[in-house]
């Protein structure tokens, strides 16, 4: 099984790239969606976060006020670490469960979309790693326009993550999203062809088909040896 890592920075356009992969019939495990589910009212993640930050972060219906929680953690690195530690076990389990379901379904290539792929040290699981990159000024302006926040708030959010230039240095493939949407889509089209190329032998033996083939081969050899011995 080929697990392709997809990461970027806030307002880098990673979600756009992820949607294009899905449109090309490449399944995506979205860590943001897993995190969203982990914070739903009544879940283990919800209980841990409420215990950590107090009930002031809750809305009237008991759900976490995500906008308020975001303001708190983006303004304070220590509290951001508290949130990450509280949710990490639940998000990690959710991601591995989604990967397992796709493996059982027989998919040979999937995308693991994780904003903090390097920070969470999940990059070991993926090959190749795709980084969606754009220059810092474009990133800042897009974030301000998208979220309707001040420049200071936008900079706090950008600085809370590993710099995009650092991620680009560690990438196997870089998608430059500084230009037009059409230019980005053309890059995605080329990358999609690379991603769906035949599996290497290491990737094949990790796939469901590969595991079944190896299991059948071992069973055949054991049966042949048993018959020969008798």
C-alpha cells in the first residue's frame, strides 16, 4: 500500500489539493476531519479538552466553541501544546483506523492529509511526501482574506506552525500554489500520475493483495512440505 503524505501550512491551499485528489478517485484520510470528530460532545477527546480548558469553552449546546478555543491556543504556545497532548491519542487512533478501513477495502494508493505531518512525527508513515507551498506574503494575505482576521492574528497562526520553507526542504514533491488555480490543478494532474504508478515491491507486500498473496504462498509451501513428509 502506498501512503502519500500531504501537508502544507495554514491558507496554503492544501484543502484544495486534497479535494482534487479525491476528484481523481484517490481516497484521502483527512486529519482535520478526524480531529473534528474527536472533539464532538461526549467523546473522550471532548472530555479531556473540557477538563483541561474548563467549561467556558463550551457553547450552549455543549459542543466546543472551536473559534474561541482557536483564539486561546493560537495566542499561547503553552496552551497549544496542552491541546495537542489532550487530543493526540484520539486523533492518532482515528487516523490509523481510517487507514485500516481503506486497506481492508483493497485500495493500493491513499493520501494522508495531515497539516502537522512533520510536527506530529507521522512523516515516517508516508512516502512520498507532498508539500503545498506558497510564498509567505501570499500566505498572509490569503489567510487575512479567508478568515477576516487582523494581520497580527494571522501572523500568530502562521508562526504557530513549522515554516513552509522548512517543510518544502523535507518534501519529495512540492506543489507551488502561489499562482492561479489552473496552474495548481495542472501540477496536481502530473502528481496524480506519479502517485498511481505501479507499486514498488515494498508497497505491494503492505497492500491487502500482497498480504493475501504471501499468505497463500506460505500456506501452499506448508501444505506441499506436509504432503512430502508424509
